[in-house]
């Protein structure tokens, strides 16, 4: 049942991302039919705590475009941009939580956690960069800055449509990292990095202060995916090594 609900929610998100290409009338009709099927599955799940990876991405150059072009041209350009950005999220197994002007919030693990959710989120961010490379808004190259964090959140339903969303400190940290990231950069927390060590080339940055956090947050800039990724073991307690006893010959 949860799988059916997840598939329908993904289909709705995919249709929403196609508004620019198909038009509101077509998308509204398809989404309405999908929501009927979703409602037929029965009562929605109660609130639950889950480990989720949250991605915030912000597009630079949107303000300049909005000020220098008419509304129709702005809408056309942004629809094409979101088609590419949303596609990168969906192709890497994420769900689109919401669009906010020139920003998007996406989730991995809200409907059910997977071991590689943090890796998928970073791969989506790298794919976004590749997808919009060469695009221009108002004569300026388009760049995205991304913040990613992994942590426990409260997954619940909000609004009259009962749409799923997540709440908690982990969401605030991801949003703050996106604001702190340099234009064109992907900034991830240590809570995300520890799941993907050895998979991506990263550069550790100076810890940052996040409102509501007592201690500075360790952060990393993702540079690229390693050509031959290898996972570093994270069993046991990080930083403590246990010596093998009686296994010298082996």
C-alpha cells in the first residue's frame, strides 16, 4: 500500500514539473485523476519520525530576469529550468516537496528510507549542475547553489490536500547550508558526508554557525563524484579502531 502511495505521489510531482510543457489545463486534469486514486488508498499515514536527506537548491539570476523581462518570458524560462532541475531530482529517486520562487526543496527517505539516500541526493545536485550548464537568464549564465543535510525529521501531512512534508531541525540546517553555499557550489553537512565518504571528492570548509545549534556544524563542498567510488566502513564508533586478536596468520 505504501509503495502504491509513493508511486502516485511521484507521478503527481512529475506532472507538476511538466506544467510549462503541457499547460495547466492538461496537468490539472491528470493530477486530479491521480489524486482520486491516492484518496482511494484510504486514510493517510499518521505523523512519523524518519531519517531523511533534505536538499535545498536556489537559482542565481532569477531576480535579474524578473526585472528585465515580461512575465510570460520569465515563466517560459523558469519552466524550462525547473523541467531540468526536477528531472535530476526524480531520476535520482527524490521527491519534490515544494517550489519557492527561485528555489526548490527535495526529499529522500520521506516515504521510506534507503541506504543510499544521501548519495542519491548529492548525485542529483551534481546532475542539476550538468543539466543547466550553458543555460542563460537575462544574458547571464545560470548557476545553482545547493545545501544538503541528513537527519531525523517529523514526516506529516499539511494543508487541505494533506500533502506530505517534513519538519524539524534537519530541515532548517539544510536550508541554512543552501544560503551559505557559494554560487554554483554544493554544501553538505557532516551528517550527510559520513554516509558517502569515499564516493565523492570533497573539500572540508570551516565549521559554520547555524541558528538553534549549540555547536558549529561541520560542512564540506562537494567537488565531483570519484571515478571509482569506494565506501569507507562506518561500523562501530567513528574514530575508534578495534585490533583483531588471534588472527595474525590469516
